[in-house]
C-alpha cells in the first residue's frame, strides 16, 4: 500500500510542483500525493494541484480562529493521510498538532539549519539575512517538524554557493533549483519508504 501524502502550502507552490513532478518521474514511489491544503485561497499552489488532479482544501485562520488546526487535522483524517509535507506553509503548527504527527511532518527550509532559521525566518527574509551577514555558502534543509520552529531532526541538507552581486530574489531561485527541489522529493521518498516498510 502506498503512503498517503498531504502537502500544506501558502504560496507559489514550486516545491509542491517538484513533488508532483517527482511522483510522475518515479522518484517518489512509496507514497502518493492525495491532498493539498492551503491557508491562502489565492495561493498559486492550488492551481498546480488542480492541474495535477489532486484534491484541495482551503483552511483560513481568519475564518476558523481557534479551530484552524483542528479543521486541518479533520481534513487530514478524512483523507487517511500518513505523511504531511510543509512546502512553503507559512504558519507555525502548535505542539498539539506536531505531537499528533510526530516524525510524520516534513518541512523544507531555505538555509542550512541552524543558520538563519526559527521564528521570523521564512521565505525571502532568510536570504536577505544570509546576504546581510555575508556568508559565502547557504543551502536548504529538510527536517522533521516538532514543537521547536525549525528544530526537528534533519533529514537532508544541500549547500549552495553565494555569488557576488546576489540579490535575495536571485539567491532564493538558486537555492530552490540547486537544493530544495532536489532534496525535498528525495526526503519525502525516504520517509514514505520507511513507513511503507513498516506496514
Ligand atoms: C521556499 O523557499 C521554502 O523553502 C520557504 O518558502 C518558499 C516557498 O516557495 N519556506 C520557508 O521559509 C519555511 N520557513 P514555494 O511556495 O514556491 O514552494
């Protein structure tokens, strides 16, 4: 039996696209993307999911308030989800949520953890801070999610060079192309293969 994967998104969804492409290419072979959940109804990631015939759900914090996470959990349970991938999901999950899915939530972060990570470090901001500091190497990290933001066990990392004249936007694109889109699908396959072997 394949492992059922849900991908949680908020924005453009290029990492979601990398996962869809990896499933089609057989790189992800132990799991299947069954559901995409967005906390933003305008996320382009939703269009990518629809084009790939993947079921979508939108859960808005401003409408759901305290019920935001419980609603997501209900949707995950209704769809028998085994593994959750945070692919540019811009909301920190509470301990209640992360404990329920211990070692079953995977996040991609656009730096080499423990640099430029934790609360407040997301999206372009991470690359702005790396350039401001002047580091010469950055990269991406895929890790399990626990109650500490960006603090869970590391699954894979890949380094990316910073070049003279980089802007945050140029660096973000290089980190995605050379690291995130490669290690996220591989990590998802690794975790799915582990759980598939357990069944
Ligand atoms: C990616 O760079 C991802 O690593 C980052 O947001 C971007 C989402 O892009 N995530 C974080 O910063 C989480 N802390 P995408 O929607 O095109 O995949």
